[in-house]
C-alpha cells in the first residue's frame, strides 16, 4: 500500500509525483518555518516542473481545509473518547493540534494537490 509507485507514497514522503525519487521541498524539515513551503522548481531526476501554472498551489488551500478537519477530528476523538476530557480541554486540544501540525498539514495538502494532476511513470523512475 505504501510502496513506491503509489500516490500515497508520494503524498506521505513528499517526493516527485512522476518518478518518486526526489523530495519536492528544499528542506525536508517542515518545522523550519521560513522554508516550510519552499519547493524546487523542477525534479532533478526526471525534470518534472512542479508548478504547472502560476498560482497552481492555491488549490491546495481547499485540500488543507479537509486535512485540517481530519486532524481536528482525530484530536477530538482522542481527547474526548480516549482520555475522557471535558469540552474545554477538548477545544484546547483541537486548537493545539492544528497549531502544532500546521506545517505538516500544509505540506500534505500540497502533496495531495499535485498528485491529483500528475501520475507516476515507472519509465522515468528508471532513468
């Protein structure tokens, strides 16, 4: 399921959606906030251009909303059902989760967005 050649592999690792060989992001650490969304222009392995058109990644904002909801729902379930916290603590845990995981949510959203439009090519991976 998480093997090279699947979209989930590219999404979770942040690698090129065409060849799955190079990281799309310049810095692999999403918590370097000044470089959290800095991306290479092209894949050095296969030459794929990541920014298909100007403002291409604005569409990832819609995806980030859904990913943020998933993280918030997970925080709710864990704090309310697992730990039995009251509603105030649940609210604080949801907000804290969203703040702490925001760089990861943004990167995953970009990865999902670009994978909507590009597909793995096993011929490019062998170059």
